[in-house]
C-alpha cells in the first residue's frame, strides 16, 4: 500500500483537475478540456483466397471542446471565432498538459496541430440559479500527439 507522497505520485493515476492549456503563445484558463482522442479509420482487405484482414487507415480529424467561465470585457476567443466571418481564421497549435499538484512539473502533454474554432456555445441562463456562466469552444484540428513529461 502506498503510504508516502512519492509512492502515491508513482503508483496512482494522475488526477485530471490540474492542467494548463496553451493556445499558440499564451496560456488560457479553461475549466475543462475534452476530445483529445486519437482515432484511425479501419481498412478491410481481402486476399485472393478468402482471408479478411483489417488494417489502420487514415487518421481521423479531431474535435476538441474547451470550457471556461465568462468574464467581462473583450476576449481573445471571441476575436478568434469572429475572424471566421472575415475569412481570416488563424489555425493554432495547442498544448494541453497535466501537471503535478503544485503545477510546477508537466507530467504528460497532448499536442494539437492546426486547430481552428467551429463553434462557441453560450452559457444557459437561469434566474433561479447561482451557477457560474460557462461557455464552450469547439475546435477542429488535424491531429493529436501525446508525450510524457516535458
């Protein structure tokens, strides 16, 4: 049984609550990130004597969802998604990293290539609630890569 902090750090899975999102060159606070999946199409192949084989095919595109609280004032995410209407959208690389409890050491990172926004969902409004207003940004990207440590 793990009893020391070092044992716990090496023998238990990494919790998901401490992460950093870097969009291009700046760190942006988000409350959740999902969709960092790596998927491939499957190709079926049949040879001349009736055997069936399955092989990995093309890598599938990635759809990522990032959630964050709504703050007063102009936001870089608004500018990014609004740039689409002017046909000037900039594709950005994103790095999402899980860190240790103190946030001082990167334990594992997901690199997202050529991401661009496809949707910005507004929060649901409810006069009887005291919940924080949260918006969701949906991104489409070319690929996700995973790397341990930094």
